[in-house]
C-alpha cells in the first residue's frame, strides 16, 4: 500500500505569514500529528543552522508546529545534537547560543531548547541494531526517551549524500559525535598537489588537525582524518578530493542510524519537509551556499522514506532534471532511500495529496 504524503505549494514571494497559514492548513488537513498522546513529551528534531548559514527553517514556522503539538496535548521541545566538525555547534553551550541568535528562542517558538552534552555519559545511549555496517548506534538519549518524535527538515543538497532531508536529519542529526564519526570515517581526502597552492585554509579548518603544510603543499594524515569534508569547502583551487564512492557507505550507515532512532516508534512519529530555499549544500555550511532550485513547498507524512522521495521528485520535476545529481555528480542520493526501504524504515511508493 502506498504511503500518503501531503503537499502544499509555496512561492518564493510568499511572506512568513503566508507560509505559516499554509503550514497550519497542511497540518490540520493532513492529520500527521494526530498520533500525539495527551501528556507525552514530544521531541522536535531540527537543524538550527551553522553560523553564517541562512538556509535553516524559519523559527517562526516552528511556532505553528509547536502550537499544533500543544493543541494535541503534547509537551514539545526543540532539540539537536552537537557536530563533529569545528564550528559554533561543536559544544552544547555555543550551539545553544547560536540557536538563540538564529531566532529559536522560547519567545518566538513557544517552547524550550534542549541540546544535550554528549561528553556526559547520561546523555548518550547505545542501541543494538546489528545491521550490515552498524552493529551498535551511539545516539543522543533525548531522542530515545521521549514518547513522540516530530522531524522538521530543510530539504537541500549535500556533498556526501546528494541531498539531505528527513532521513539525514534523523540518521546523522541524532547521532552523538562518536556516532557521526562512525558514519563518516570511510571518506578521507586526497590532495592534487599540482592544484595545491599551500594556502593553509584546509589545515586551519580541519577539526582533527589531520592536515599540515609541508613544502608549500597540503599533506593529509589519514589516520587522524575523520572524513568530515570541511577541507573541501574552503579549498580555493579544488585541490582537496574525496573518494565519493565512500559516500555510498555514509548513506547506508546514515539509514542504519535512523533505524536506531525509529526503533519502537511505529505510529509515533511525524515528518515535515520544507522544500524551500533549496541550497547546494547542507545547513552545516557557514559559507556561500547558492540556491539550486526554486521554492517548491511544504510536505508532511508519517512515512520517513516517502516524504523524502516525494520531496526529491517534486524538486527535480520543477527543475526538469535531477538537480542534486547535477550539482553532486559523484553521488546518487536515491541510495539512502532504497536502503532505508530495504531495512524497513518506510515506503518508496507514495500517494501525493496536494492541498
């Protein structure tokens, strides 16, 4: 049986107020939040955006979602896990401060923020899944201990997975830094020495101190490298190269981590994708991040795989081609969804209900 994905179109000229009206209509007519049980804690997983990034979901839209959760009797809070790479989201204190700076305050959203410190054992849980790549997933406990889960995702491109939506938001986003490392560790950069100018930008940004400059060229210590791809973002001559065939494993591992989070959550989760401000790269990038597609709209579903597949199809339809493959030719983002279906996370077949 096909899963239902509800969709309401938006335009690039729509104001925040107009989008909020459409969002409320989508939530009311789709009933994707009706599973929420009165009195239950509801974790709302989202990405607060790295410093310098503006692609993240508008915090005013979260007010609409959280008000709907409250109306259904749930007690919502916003949350994310810390990052693996160097930036403002590396530790809980700075991450929380940045989220406030980006507008995710209680005054705006109506709910509190929780960003757990995964250096404290009580905030981490290991989940045995015994899958092909991941046997035991290390995730932030906050996403496991709550009864209900709402995943709010900005649909966009991604250098290692082709695109990022709800699946990436859960699989990568709910993992601890140890878990993120386990997903990334197969991807290590190579330096094209003829292109390298020895500027040192890669060495400066590397969170693992895995790059040094020798004889005016970058040299990578593969044993230290964590495969985060930060060096690619800053290299001005495209001298840094990653074997993106390893990105396929990242996608598979990401899906398995999502399986850990979704374990025991049948009929206890909802997904909302914003296919607007569709950028080339993830919201983790604090650098210039060009848009690659016009605004499409907002989608809602109770099926994790279906909502990402519908988002992918709608964006590519309006672009007249697979735009994510065009900007990331070494990646096939469909891998993550095919594998997610294979391990039981959802359905690639869906019925699109346009509102």
